[in-house]
C-alpha cells in the first residue's frame, strides 16, 4: 500500500509503484460511496454484487476490519481524502448518514445534478422482504429490538438492520430474509426517496440534532415523517398519540396508510393504550389483547410506549397473543440503555449512555426510584434543560458534569441542586459520584448530550463508565 505525498491520500491499488485510480469502467455504471463504516461498506458489497463499478471514499481513516472486507471483495477505496474528479464521474452517490447535506462536496454534487442517496434507499431497491421501520427521537433501538425479539420467537425469518446491527445493504447482499426490522435515524431518512416502509412506527418527536436542521423543529419533524413517504392504504403507520408534535403534524400531513395510535394517557378503542388499572390493552382488527404493565420486562413509561408500539406491529403481522406477552415479559434491554451495571456498597450504578438528548434523559430520571447522583454532559446539540427541572428537584441529590464545556448545565441547575462537580473522564466522574452518593442511592449516567468531546461514541462512553464502576 502506498501513501501519496499529496494530501496524505491512501488508495487500494498499486501499479508500477504508484497509486492509480480507474473509475468508472466504461462498460459499467459507477457508484461512489462516501464513508467506509458499516453503512458504506455494506452498500459497496451490494453495489459490487449488482454489477456496478464501485469507488469507496472516506475523508477519515478506514478501520482495519472494513479495509479487509473491501479488499476481500476487490472494491477500490481511498482514505484521508475525497477525490472529486472520481466522485463526480459517478451516476449516483451513496453517502454516510453522518455527512450533512451542507458539506461542500454534497452541495457540489447537487449542483452537478448527481443523485445523493442513503444506503437504506439503495438496499431497498433489491429486497421484497416486509420492512418494519422505526424512528423517533428516543426509544428507536429498544423498540427495534423488542419487535425483532417477538418476531424471532414467532419463528419468522427476520433480521435487524439500519441504525443498529449490520447494514441493510449487506444483509440484502449476503442473506435472504423475509422480514427486516429497521431502525432509522433522521439522517438516514433524509436521503431516502423511493423507499417504502410496510409498517412505519413514529415513537416521538423532541428536539434533537437541531444543529443539522438549522435549529428549525419543523425541518426536523419533516425529516421524521419521511418514514411515511410512499405508503399507501395497504401499509400501516403506528404513532404516539401523546406526543403533541405528532398530533399537530398528523393534522397537516397527507397520510394514506392505515393508522394505529398508542397512548399512556388516553383510553382508545383501537390501537394500544394503558387502562386505569394499568393494563396494556390492544385492539387490532377487532382482536383484543391485554397484559399487565407490571409484567413488562422493562419498566418505566418510556418502555410502556415502546411495548405498545411493538405490540401493535406484531398484531398487524398476526403474531399470536401468547408469543407477544411472553416476549415482552422476558425481553432484555439493549446495552447502554438504562443498563444496570453493579451495586457497590448498596449504591446502584446505571448506564444510560445512549441518552443523547434531553427527552431521553427525562424518561431515565422519571424511572429512577432512589435518590440519584446524575452524570450529565458532553456535546450540547441546542439543549433546553428546563423540562428536566422538576424531575431534578424531585430526584437528584447531586450532579457530575462530564464534558469539556459544562457552563450551560451549571447555569440550568445551580439553583436547583446544591452539589455540582465537573469531571473530565469517566473514571473521575464515577469516583466523584461514588463519594457523593449515600447508601441506597443510585448513580445514573444519562448525559443528554452527544459524546464526541471526550469519547469516540456513546458506546465508548458507556463502556468506560462500566469499567470505572467495576474498578471501584
């Protein structure tokens, strides 16, 4: 492998000691893929399988595990640079969800009328499987895994894809599934055009990633509603009736799919709801089921919402009631989502690193049953902490700020909580929280922020938190 002196560029082919790029081959249509993570590499595998000439370009460094996959599949790639002269020859560009539409390269691609799509859009062209798609500001991963758990227990040939697990494109290329349960972020939805969900689930819409949407909630809401695009009367749209933004948007959108709502606060006649005696009642096609909310494996209002959405989707697919009940009662929550780590000297440590926005943290604090030391902070995405004030006053005994810039958190809670300390590592945060907490208290990592100031991602943050707890 040669490194070109110019622009620190690295490519995947050698010829006469010099790097040479040939793209696209004249007899094939060329596809350029921007980003060589799970999504990009999956798209590259599928595109190569379908006869395209593929060029993968990553402005950063490609992980070794993905380089091996690209080399094994004889797919050309570069890292450390985007070679515009190659990318502009593509008939279509598939971009990583992490690359914003405002990036100069994407802007120029649009100016040149070169289509830019997501990996999900591309993969959807090559599968006839039933697609159950989940989006929302919070609860996407848990609901995705719940539905997968139910369908697996029912014996269906099903896989998880999208924003969690293996990329949809790679699964389409290498496997043959009848059902896909697909978690979709707003970033993935933004570059989906012809894709259609057979069952679309919208859990909630709360302020998140507003920096990508010009701090405009309508633009963010429009992004979420792309999950309903192309649906017709044969499809299903499942939504949270208690979410005010969803209520407003439903009145302003043309929605052709059959609609089913779920609610914790209202008694319905169709869909799913929580009764006054704490039963989850479901009625789909005049087929009724009920289950005590106390028998759910994952407790808290947020998990009741996730369970109701999963219940409706499963009943739409005619999964037996007994299988749904059993599955919801033995479901194990995903890592980094209200994950119990350990009890050290009667202090419970809970890892909710996946809570990267204020609303998600609201649900975490709402579920706490013990006086809590709260670890919060990271990269602020335009957070408004006022909605947390009541819960913090009621449940939080101390705050540890885990981030490079904690001024906004101090300003929000200095009059609410007496003890607010700063930490610059997970180990320091855990140590401070351990000294601050008392017997029969809890320590909750629920940052309400992205992780990129101190950590690689939320998984890295959660894993370092768990490691620090286990070292106490």
